[in-house]
């Protein structure tokens, strides 16, 4: 099983856990003080070494969180998961390191550095702020890869610790792969390790919350951190893994496939309308639905409630049960979910203009 960080693909989560040694997050959930909604509901399903982060988060002691953004297109509702996780970590006292992967966008997607910066400001940083993340805090470090000299120096040193055979085994690179594309993952390794360099305060625990498609970067980083421990004292980074949100038509939600996505720049009315077109877990007929009940665990609408729209676990559990026993029908559930999505987008859009002005000041 090869996981490609640059391609949209369906992922067998159980197979990933078994093959690559990712641990089940549920096993440590009860050790976490006030776990987030995504943790409680199994959206964050796996981890590596997160048990080392738990006591630091519980006691609000020093640790760092790293998560990058690839400025290659529009943000969609699935990206909100990352912001929600960062907000939880910020509340736990973590330092946030947020690289903008403009060099990777250039290498893997052919996007110019200038265009990548524009997308980062207008799409990612603006929406991060509008969704409630304070990027002006002295505990947040936002940077462009191409403008960070400390990162470039660290990447060069890291490149000495990797070879083509290792990169091929992890990423499936071939001899025809352009060298910038091969170099880009090494830059991501540096992104993950940079909070531990002397200029950033030295070795510390780091956690990287990612989708499972990014696990190759984590495996490479953990290997290189071990190799550079003697020189830098690097602590092997921890990671968590969240599920992909399902697209409106089934399959993975993707920025490059408009029919699958609710974009954060959609109007509140358009977001509500898209909800009402989404694939459900309903039966073929109303009679069958009432007799057999719905299938909430196969329903895009229910998933939106789980990921983004309902804070109350009790209310969510009630909807799950009423769907399964046929009491709650798809039409009513879609209407309610559409209203909630519209309210979310109204709040988001009311903050985007001010957020954009703040985003422009970050570089």
C-alpha cells in the first residue's frame, strides 16, 4: 500500500493502522483533559506518540504544533478541521508553527511563488483568522518556505541524511521525477523539525495533526530526526491522523472537484443549497426508510453534523438513533443541516473582510 501525499485517493483506515503501525486514538482518549469534538467522535482516529503530548497539553506546558498549508486552490469545509484542531491546541498553551508550502506548490503543482503567496493570504490565512484562530499571537509563527532562511539551511543539512532509494520507497518516485519534487518533502521535514532548532528554543515535543495521506512525510521526518539527534538533540515528532470528510457526491471532498466541495468562499445561500444536494444514507423509498431506517454512518449530511455543525454529543446521538429507526427522514434532516451550514457561513463571511486585512500584515 503506497500513500501519495499529492493525489486524492480513497484510504482504508484499518489497513493503514495495521500496515504502518499507527496507534488507535480511542485507546488514549480518556487520558486527555477536555478532548476536542473531533477527538471524542473518532474523526481523529490514529496517532504516533501522542501519549507524550497528553501530559503537556493537560498541564499547559511547552510543546509545539506544526501543520502546513498548500496554497494551491480554494479552501473547503474539510479544511476547517485543521483550524478547529489548532484552536484546541492554542487553548492548551501550545506554540503553533504554520508553514506555507509555496516551494512545494511550485515543485508539485507548478504554481509560482508569487501566486502561492497570494492564495495563502486571500484563502488560507484569511479563513484561518475568520474561523477564530489568532495568527497575530506571539505563540504563532506563520512563514513562507521560500522566505525562511533558517528553514533553507536546515533543509540542506537534512538532505544529507536521505537518499534516492529511501525517497523512492516512501513516495514512489521514479528517475524521471523532477528534483524539485524530490526536494520538497525534505523541506517539509525541516518544517516539522524547525521548532526544535536553537533559534526557536531548542528541543521540545512537537505534534503534527494531519490527514492520513500525509503520513509518508511523518515517517521520513521521524527517521531523519533520529539520525540528527546527536547533532541537534531532536525529539521524534508525534502525530495525529484525521479522517477525510466525504464529498457531496461520495468519495473524498476535493478543491479541484467543484461538485464534491463546499468552498469557504461560497455564499451562505450556496452553502445551504449544496447541503441539500448531498448524498445521504437514505433508502430507495419513503416506505423502506420508515421500515428499515436510514444509514447515518454512510450519510454525508450526518457527517457534516459530526465534523462541523453540532457541538452537543447528546443531540448528535439522538439524530443518529432517530435516523436508524426511521423516525427522522432525510428531507427534514437535510433542511436542518442546511440551516446550520448557512448560519456557519453567515458568521464566517461577516469576519472575512477584516480577517483579510490582518492576513496582509503577516508578511
